[in-house]
């Protein structure tokens, strides 16, 4: 990431983030997640392979650091989900990075059966050496909140139901009890002879975040509740990222009327639904609603482009960057038609702006930088 973003984050110019400096506990880490983490550790011991679901926009930041030591010793496939929201020009570099780490990785769309079938094919291939000697194999799915783990589990369930119709009427199949586990584990059967089950597991978020910027990326991607960090701070961070990358300058001649069908909606969280961007009188998301959102995207992009194109300061200077962001906030408020007198105006601007980003309407992005091969993960 360009220096200006790191400076504005490091100096705390976006305010207190809800994490402690140097990587403290995140304020909202609830007790049930701590219990889930312990349960997953137990289940990992009896799993033959792990599918670790990450957000393709933050391939490293969405890793569960607490579980990495255990995962590194297991057969593992990293599934970079939401590939439709990630920059396709950068994704091959990430594939090469994970390949250099000797780590199996696949970019997927959890809502696409074809995409999920490719993932399951890779899983079965990775288990081939065990097939001859194990009657039952267990595959575990793990991931931090809102990376699309539930959507993936649902797609796997549909595929499993097609392969084994007896599962169609079942919400989940039961496997167990298993050695070392005190309760039955729910899962779906995806193969026979040997039987391969995909375990349905609870989501967990890292209780400790290594740095503030990682926390902001997780918040921007929706893995941390907006209310913890604050919508305005997340929006300021997004603007800092866009500006330092020069993204708005590419929008000068952009034709936004290339959208086809209905817009993408979040697969797990209803907080960012494009219907929320429509005027209250327009509830159904019909073609006129789609056209309204297209026009809105154009106005938002213009609101970011004009201040940046007129900007004479330095993006490396945190004070200059702050001034630019403030100008863009004012322009966004006009573009989004939010009254200046509204008491929650900045929050309303931030929510709508974040919705456009999270649903892919501002374009595909990858927020993490590809590391040097020398920094390869284990």
C-alpha cells in the first residue's frame, strides 16, 4: 500500500479503531466465538483435509492467524471466495504466490455450482493417497465471518444432494461420534467408497489483529461489524486507498451503462443491499431501479474524480490527504442526495458509499499487496 495510507492509519488520523495498538484484542470478540475456536481446534485433529475460505479481496488479511499453526500441518486448500469482486488482473499474481508457498489455492464464487465443483474435485484429488486405506474421510471448512463460508456450505449441500438424493430432505448429515470428539459433527456426504464428508463448522474471527490496517481491511470487507469501527472511519480508509492508487482518475471516461441483469447482493449479510440505495418510494429492484443505481454510481465516481483531478497537494502527506478526503465527503453527500442538515449525514454517506464498494459497483479490488516470495506462508 502507498505510504500515505500507512501514515494516516499509523498516526491514528482516522480515530480510535476498536483495536489496540500493536495488535490487541478486538472489542467485540464474543464468548461464543471463543468457544467455537476451541471446538474447531478439536475438530481439526480428526479432519483429513481443511478448506480454508478467505476473501479474495484480502487473501492474507482474511486468514485466521490463531489457527494457522494447526492448519499448516494439515492437508489444506485455500479457497479465495468472492472472486467476482476481486481484481482479475491481480489474481494470477496471488495464485503464483501461493504456488511458490507450496500451498494449494483456488479462486471461487461460492454461489456458482461449477466453481464449487472444481473446488471439490481438487479436494478429492488431494485425498487420493488416503482413499485406499481410510473408509471415511473428513473435510473441514473454516473461515472468518463474511468470507462466504455459509454460501459455500449451501452450495456443497446442493451438490451433495444431487449426488446422493437421500440428503435432499436433510438440512445436514450426521457423522460420528468420532474419536476425541464428545458430540456428533454435522456434515454433508460428497463421495462414496470411501465416504467423504464435508463438515459444517461455525465461523470464527481472529481474536487478535496484528495491526490497525489489517483490522480496517477486515472491516471494509465486512468481517468486522461496522458499528465496532464506525462507518465513517471505514469510508475514510476506503477513500485513502482509492486516492493513493489513483483509482478515481481512471473513471473520467468510464461508461457505467454496461451493467447486465440485477446487481450483485451480499451473500451473507443484509447490511449492504443495493435496495437500500433506492429512494423509499422505489422498493422493487426492477430495471428502473437498476438504471437509478447506474446513475448513482456515475455521480459517485464523478464526486471522487473531480476533487482528485483538481488536487495540488501530496498524497504522501497525511494532512493533504485528509483535506482531499474531506472534499470528497462533501461531494459524495451531494451525489448521494443526502440533505446537509441531516444529523446523521456523514454516517448516511458512509453507509451508501460502502454499499457501492462491497457490492462491486465501484469495480473489482484486491486490498492486500502480494508479498515477496521470501515472505511465503508456511
